[in-house]
C-alpha cells in the first residue's frame, strides 16, 4: 500500500532569508493529517540565502539530521562543536536533554538542504554530535546506508529503530530495502522516480506499508532519500 505526498501539498514558509517547505506539520504550518510518519517527524526543505542563517536556538529530545543538497553551512552548538557541512556529508545531532545551536551560511551562494527530525526511542538522552562524508559511496550510483541504530556499513548510529538510505542514481530499476513488517518513506530530491505506476518529481514523497522490496525506477539522473522505519 502506498500514499503519495505531492510537493505542492506541503506547507510553505517564506522569511526572506529562508524559503522552507514542510512535508509534515512544523512551526506555523499545521495539518492534522500530516504530523509525521512513524518515527519520522520533520522533513524540511530549506533554502538559506547567502550571509544569513538560523540564530542560536534550543532543541531537546529529538534526533536532528542535516543533508546538504547544495552549498554549505557552518554549525555551532553548546557542546562546543564548530563544523562546516558540505555536499556529500550527513550531520547528526542528538538533542537529548537539551542543546542550543546555530546554522549560518557564510558564503554568498544559497545553501540548500533537507533538515530531518526523528523521534528517539528514549527521552533524556545525553546530547551528542556527529558528521560524516559519504561522497565516495554516493558516487557509486548505489543506495548507501547513512543512518542506522547500530552504525552498520559505516553509517551514523542513531537512537531509533530507523535507517536512512541515500541514492545518487543513474537511470536504473532497483528494489528498495523494505520488508512487509516495516514502513518506508521515499523522498525525491532530484530527478524523477516511477513506482507502482506513479511518477514522483522533486519534493514528492510516498509512504509505503506492507510492501516487500518494492521496485522503483530512476528516470534519468535521480537523487533520493529512503527511510526504513519500525
């Protein structure tokens, strides 16, 4: 069974320096039909103008992941981390008992990213930060596991029974790593995907339940995120 979430149906916020599309309810956008999917709570597609960014603000009890589509951001947090995240990297922050951080685009070029929030299995965890480059693996044209509960295949370990796979794909057909007991969320970042007779374009997504290794086709050069969720 699948349910499509079209790009144009998402919430939208325009703040001048920030242009953001919300797949699920977030900030001033509220839709009781789209509060999240399983443990996946937020997918925000953010475009941040040059020489601007998010001022210091707090989070708690959430697994926060940043995936760069284009450009770069400077991250600073109350744990003492100061890092720049670039294309091909995944940044992870366990907010746990509380973290304050800022994200700033120090370049003149626009920064484009997906910010992802996953609900942790436990509250009150110790805050943590991690960042890793997957660029060589992404360039293989295969699905790459970047998040998992146990750090499998060199992925970043998170505190939830969830996995995130990234694909920078050439034209091809492949089976998604999903079983009938699990739930999948396929998010199209670039290009075009065909699945079960439906066409998905950038910003579109599909929720998959009770599916056994569903087949999808990448039409042309395509970039996707695929979440495998409990």
